[in-house]
C-alpha cells in the first residue's frame, strides 16, 4: 500500500499539473470505486464545472479543494494511482474513473489544445473516491480521517508527543508504528526503515523505550519519510506517480526487502520475520533486542 512518501509524491505532482484546470465531464467505469455519493452520476455531477484549487494530504488520503466549495477525496489503497494524461491516451484495463479536464481559458475552437484527463487506475480495486459537497465537514464523509494521529512533519509531532503515545501500549513497537491513530502515514516500509535508523528492535515493547530511544526513533521517522519523498517514493509492485514513473527509494533502503543481504552499517545479514502478520526486516546487530 502506498505510504506517506508515495502519497505525498502524488500530491506534489497533482499540484504541479492540475491546478486551474476545469472538470468538464467524466466517466465511472467501476461504480464501487466511488465511496460517496452512492450513485456514480451524482459523484460526477458534483464535480463538473469545478476547478482544482489545491491538493492536500492527510495521512494516506489525498483531498482536492475545488472552486465550488466541493472536495474530491482519494485513497489509493494497495494498487491505486492517479495519472495525468492526454485525453486521447488509450484507456487501460485497470482504469476505474476518468475525469475530463479543460485548461482554463481554452475555447472550443482550439480543438484538442488544453484538454487533459485525470485517471484513477486500480488493479486490485480496493481504492476509493469521495465527492464531498460544499458546506459539509470532510470527516463526516471520509470517516477514516476521524481517528488519524498527527502528521510526522507537524510541528506538534515532537519526541515528547511520540513518547506519550508509545507509553500507552505494550505491543511491539513495529505494530504500534503501523497504527494510524499513533502517527499518520507510516506503513510497513517506513516502519522498518525508521526502526533501523533508530537502532530499535521491531519486537521491543513500545512502552519500554526510554527517552533517548524515543528521540532516536522520532529522528528515524522524519529521516526515512523525508528520504522516501526525495526519492519519489517506493515502487516494488505497482506504485507510480502522476506521470506514470516509479519511485526509487527501494534502491537505497536500509533493511526493507533486503533479506539475506549485508547490513550497510555492520555487515550482518538482514533478517526477516513475521510480526503481526507483516513481513519485518531488521539487523540483529544494529537493532539488538
């Protein structure tokens, strides 16, 4: 599933390309991709005529602010992607929703100039889109937003804040980091990377970390997510940005998907275990239990 760096990469690309473009039509090819409203045509009707003002991110959610006060919410889930393409680009077999866009100020006489398309592709079909009406609380429609923890780059996400959250759970620290109510946006990839950078064993109880370990973990979280964004995210299956390009973070990962390879710090072979049903990668030397 795309995590914070992947979703942030998409947000950046959307803000670079779609702002000021008008939605003049659309097509829903897979009705269940629309989470709200329950009728696909109602979803499209609420968007047509609106202009993209800004794309924001909350955890792993994307939220577009539109000119008419409406919002467009997107969750990519496992294999979803938003693609910015020419209107005449062939439709792929995994395309689920199409939004037809016109560049502001372009008239009918200019034929195909200024015509683009924003497509939602999703191979596994778990991704969702929401059309949030104007004057409606976003969280009342996209209910998954209600319990999200702080953003890792929020000024209030301090080592002290993280320490308080961790002190309330005796679960393994890796499991706690995957809890979106603790910190928003971290998934399996960057949990492993953050723990390595913080030199913390993934099975260590969250409430057993001392203040120095919490500080090191906090720094590891910020560093791994920042590095992920700088590399355009991680692609090891289907993730791509709005231009269809893959992320490069996996090429420089510290431990994730490096089972059997030497640790870049000490040379110890990277280990892999199952923890909470998730593959977990770590160095037994650098992350001693």
